[in-house]
C-alpha cells in the first residue's frame, strides 16, 4: 500500500496545475471600461428558445432610468390597444364654455385652435370659461428628486399642451433692465404666455441656479439673478417646465381664442355639468404612434400619462403615479408569472426616480413578451461601427452614475437576441442623492465621464455578442 501511495504521489506531482478559468469577453470589457464587476449586470437571451446565452448579476437590482418605459408601453398596448386615442373636448352650458381634458400627452396649439373653430359663438359672447382637469390626477413634477428647472421634469395631468414647457427669451431693454418674453412654442403656432412672470431674486442664488421657481396655484412664476451675469447671461433663451398644466393649457387656449377674435373670461377650475352639451372634440394620434414617439424621444410626461390611462382602464380608479405604477407592476407579475419579480419596483411610469429598481432579467422578460406579441417598432437604432446589420433596436436610460440599455440585436448568424444591460455606481449615486440641491441644473462633476465609459461598455458588449452569436 505504501508503494502504491508513493507511485500515486509521483504521478500526481508530475501533472501540470489545472489551467485558470479563461476570462470571458464580457469580463474583459467591464475591466477595460474601468468598472467593478458588481457595478454591471446584464443578460443576453436567445429569442427562439429563451436560453440565456450570457449573463452577469442578471437578478441584481439596478436603477432602470428610462428603460423603465418598456414596462409602461407593453402593458399600455395590451390593455388600451394600439388604436386607443386620447380625447380633449369642449362643452357648453348656457353661456359658459368648458375645456375638459382627457390626459392627452401630445395635445398641440393647433389642436386647441381646432377646438375653438368647432365651437359655436353665442350671441353676447361667453360669460364664463372653465377648465376641467378631473379625469387624471394632476402632478406638479415627475420626480421631486430632480432639478426644479429641468424641462424633463414638467408637471402633467388631464390637460397638457406642447409637453408642458414654456420657451423664455431675455435681453436688456433700453433702460438696461432684463426683459423676459415667454411663449408656448410648437407646431408652427407660437402663443405669447405673458401669464408666466419673472421677478428679480432678493438674495443671491447659488452657482448654477439661473432660475428659481416661485409659482403657486395662481400661476407660474420664476425668480432670476438680477446682477450676476456669470449666472444669467445678458441675453439668452431657455425652456422652462410648467407645474400647473391644466391652468396653463386653459390660458394658452384663451390666448388662441383672443388672437382669433373670441373673447374668453379668465379661466376658472371647474367640473363639466351633467347637462352640458358637447360642442367640439380633438383626438390624439393612435396609441401605437404616440408610443413610437415616446420610445424615440423618451418624454417623461408622455410616459406618465400613458401609464395613468392604462391603470385607470385596469382598475377603474384615478390613481396617482405611484399607485398607478404599482398597478402595472401587478399586471406584469400576473401576465409574466414565470419570472421572479422579487425587488421589482417602479414608483412612476417614466423611470425618472432613483427609488425605482429592476433587474436585467426582469426587463428582458418584458422584451421577450413584446417579441412574442409584436406591439412596438419605435425603439431607436444604436449603430455599432460601419456594419448596417449591427444596429440594435434599443431603449436607453441615463441618470447621473446610473444607466441602462435594453432591446433587440441580430447576431451575425441571424440569431434573434434580446438583451438588458445596466450599470450603477451605488456609492456615488447615494452620495449625490444625499447632497443634491434641486435649485441647480448644472451637470454633476464626474457624471459625464462615467456615463461615457458606460456607453462605451454597452457598445463593446453588443459588438461582442453580435460577432459571437
């Protein structure tokens, strides 16, 4: 036995050590981009058989940012239908005109003019003008953790126009004072918005805060840095968000009426009486077209309103964005019950929140469902190099120190693939949330270079997957 053991020792000692496990192309790409392995999660799915061809931290939770819009548009198409249209109406009760919103996210100045032209002109004119925004909960901004001045953080509700933003131009007048001009700008019909007021700030604003919101229920009002050209240049132009969308829409309508020879009193919030007569209607494009625009331009307000309409159809209730997002999340859990939805949490429909969480595998499940029941063709193409076949139809999402990309890719073999990629610097994102000043619109130091590395990693992964599969 001792002899046999000795022989075994000699044989084993002569063997070369086992080779180390080869580093994967994905691991090399992550290292080359300067990320830690636990900063990145991804999954690549073969759409023909549902197999995961590559994955890392596929069940870990990340901030999805605008990738979350995929979890809004898929339920919306299934519940509302591709032909669903939002409606905005005018009613008449005696000599009072009522503007009633239906949550249309893409209502324009031209459509408001169409409403006006459909309406009758009573003898003696209109004695009252009211707006009814009760069909949808009105919210002053998408997320209270974002810069107040950010146009992507505008309010939304049953009445919206021109994506609830106002263009502001300013310059010095003959007396040397700053003069501001606001207008609702869209589709070739620009409407003066002199109800948006600008006042000089009494105290010096912090660097990077050129406008400070000071509005209330009576209307939009902004403070500006009067004598600090390093904060507010001598002249310029900017878009500012609207926080009272129903009132703003009514005021735009009133201004359009005035320019067309129709005098309306100051608008008042109200409810359309049950005996009122419908006199005019305008409709949005079909939902499929609205969602194509959403996936291309990623407008947050549009996503919120589509989601609210979907939850209202599902539940029969008018919910706030948080409750509405939870309702769509429950629908996804029931519809795609084969997926582990542990930790999945969307607090709104646009993804504009650092509270929201989703895993690569959960988002990939939505993509797989979309591929089985084609509903969308509007995701932008991400071109990789000079090969036209290497374009990936994908929805991106970006926030400071958090980003994602999810969509479809065709391998060189012709294989149809779905993918979801997320990156997140948890420490830097948490530190930013703890110190964030909502008055400042300027980019966070270091965030742009981080995002550049993340986008480079996404491109490297997609190129590798296309070549290998």
